[in-house]
C-alpha cells in the first residue's frame, strides 16, 4: 500500500461545551484556516560541577500555542451574521461566570472526507477576536479571526 501525504485544504473544526449552560456547539466546521497546532517544552540548562564538556538539560513544562482560527463571516440567506463567537467573547469580557469553555477537535480529511488525523484540544477560552478588514475596493469575503487559549493538545491515537 502506498503512503499518502496529508493535505491541508480539507479539515473541520468542532467545539463541544465542557459543562454548564450555553450552546453545546459553536461555529463548527466553517473555518478556512487554522494555525497553532504546536506544543513546546521548556528546557532548563544546569551547569553541573565537574562536567566541563557540556550542560545538563532538564525538561520542564509543556507550553501550548494559541489556536488561530479564521473564517468567512456567514449567516442565513437574507439574515444577519451569526454572532455565536462574538457572544462567547462578549460574555467573557462582561464577566459572565463561570466562563464557558469548549473542548474541540481539528480533523484533517482525505479527498473522500475520511478522517486522517485528529488533534484534540481541551478547555479553550477566547482571548482575541478580530472583525473583518473592510475595504470597498477589493470586494473580498469578510474574514473574522478567533484566537483560543487552551490547556492541552493531543494527536488522537497518542496517550496523554
């Protein structure tokens, strides 16, 4: 069987409410770009007496990058733009407690829409929301951008 490289043009983002009131899903699937599937380990250098040939390196905590999700603003035909992401962010800004958190997954699919790789993130909160850049000369699709801080990222099939 021939190995295939994953392509990045077909993917899906899903949100699932961690607990409590509020929407159970949140803008699923409608994103055109996702970045920030990154984990970095802190490394501490220790100078050990008598070891002149190098430095001992110890592993520290994992740091997770923010997920940056971009999508075209959309709404029902003849209706207004869907406000669910903006409402989530506004609830956090307004002090609604407890803060609604969402677990989620980013699924990369093959040409037949079969899942090829799934990244799970946990307890995400919105930390930045950017509205569309408006320019009457270009006629481009209005893009909104959501930045998420989360507490963990795992490629499905690996143990936590």
